[in-house]
C-alpha cells in the first residue's frame, strides 16, 4: 500500500510511535473501539438523566445510585421503572430499550475490558476477558467490523433512549437563536 493510502497517515497522531507497525486492520479495530467507547458514554449519559427522573432525585449526583455505569446503571433504571407511575406501554418501551442497553454494555465490556490479539490463522481478533463471578476467562473471536456494528448499535440505542426521554421528561428551552424546543434535561 502506498504510504499516502495508509489510514495511519491520514491524520497527525499526537503520539505517532503508538502506531508503529500498525496495519489497516489494527487501525480499523482501534478506531472502532474508540467509537464504541464514545457511543456507550452517550447512552450512559442519557440513562443517568432517565434514572434521575424515574427516581425523582433533585440532581444527577444527589443519589449514589445515579453514578453507576453500564449494566449497573441499567439495573438501577429497571428498579426505578418498576416503581414508576408511567403507563404500562411506556414502561414496556423503556424496558425493551434497557434490555438492549444491557446486552450492548456486556458486549462493550468484552471489547473494551478484554485483551486483544490478532490470530493470523483465522484472520480475526481473539479477545480474552475475565468476568465477575466467572471461574474461567471468556475467549471470543471478533472480526474488525463487529466493533463498528456495536458502535452503530449503541448510536441507534442512544437516539432511541433520547427520543423516549424527550417524550417523557423533556422540557421546553430556548435555543441560542431564540427558538423554543423540547430538550432532554439532566438535572445537575
């Protein structure tokens, strides 16, 4: 591959030596993992706001349960959802999204908290991750595009949760241009 076609040379890396020896597959997996982290954080941010509204706490960090992340945050949202006075259809819609979030966070954890090694024989990434309560490590083969698909799934979930939040807890606010819009409000 000519040097100017290499994805690693399309941007100025702040610490270039970290890319030494990286090929296109390694660049793709690393960018994909970054996207997974970014999109998962966006999902968590919306879930924090939903939790605050469901638990009716004064601000996002007044309740120690609100500072949970990933699957722990999903569990806390589910617990508050069961106590909520929302109509059954609205509870079902959020419960389905929370179930998807839990599944996505488990996959995210495998990818972001696991050890990665490229397997030349299968042309896939081998991930190794220990888990809470597991007696042995989880070993999985992953193709580079799978992390990108997870990032896209998390992005779609973020929009789905945001739409749900806007529909149930959104508040009118004024934009910089002076227009009134419904906004998701995370009390802080």
